[in-house]
C-alpha cells in the first residue's frame, strides 16, 4: 500500500480552484499529530492556512519555488519550538513527508516548499517574513510549507529505470 503510493507519488504544483472537504483537512491534522518524533517530544506545530489572502502573502516568502502556494486550497506551515528538541529539523521533515503521502493517498497533490535556510530578500530570511506574517514567536522555527490541493496536472511516478540503484550498497560501501 505505502510502496504503491511511493511508486506513484510526485510533487504537484498546479491546483484546481476547489476547496478541500472538512474531513480531509481533519485527516491531515490527525496525520500531522501522529508523526513520530525523537523521544516523543513532538516539538512541531502546524499552521493550517486556507485563507486566500494569507496564502498569497506566503507565496512570496522567497523569490523562487513558492509562487504556486497562492493557488493551493491549503498551506500547512510546519514549524517547531526549537527549545524543546535538538532534532526538531528531523521531526518536522518526517511530519511533512507523511503529510505529503497522506495527501496523495486521498487523490490530492502537494509540494514541499523549503523555508529553513532560504531568503525573502537580501536582508530578510523567509523564516522572518513568515514569522511576521503568521505572528509566530521567536522560539518557533519554520522548516517548510506544504502546499495542498486537487491536482491540475498529471504526472507519472518515476520509472524504475530512472532509479539510482548505484546508491544502494550491500554490507559495506565498497569492496575492500
Ligand atoms: C527538502 C526539500 C525541499 C524542497 N523545496 C522545494 C521548494 O522550495 N519548491 C518546490 O517547488 N519544490 C521543492 N521541493 C520538491 C522537489 O523539487 C521535488 O521533490 C523533486 O524535484 C523531485 O520531484 P518529485 O517530488 O516530483 O519526485 C523540495 C523537496 C524537498 C524534499
């Protein structure tokens, strides 16, 4: 089941202008909160955004790779209380990946928008811009935003022939 989801999965950046049903949003919220985290600390928090004006503001959080967020039905800002865990980045990444797969499992498309280490402009980080837009406190770091919506593009899963099997190693990295 998971394997076939992964075989089909792609990043989707074009969305139909159609809102998500409440039960789907509730399912995504549950998935987020069920994500595993180091020592079960759960440092992550998720800002679910359906307001079009807020989505448009977040779509300009960096010059490239975020503009499609304005057309998404939902943006999920994945952030964390950095005071709670030294591995909040890993915890957030797992939650975002699970959300991406859960969205795909219900016929939705989604795409990771990288925020950590990205810039709004020369002077302001994407994180600082988002912190101001969403009224996040200073101790909350922003890992990524997941854009979600009904797909308006069709993409096939990557063919098995394109997979880089040379990156798989058995028993040691190379022979002695
Ligand atoms: C850590 C990470 C950061 C990414 N950042 C962005 C991004 O900022 N904007 C974007 O459009 N796609 C982003 N992506 C999506 C990748 O571009 C995409 O996964 C990759 O090109 C492979 O395409 P596929 O997901 O369709 O297989 C990101 C993916 C990951 C895992």
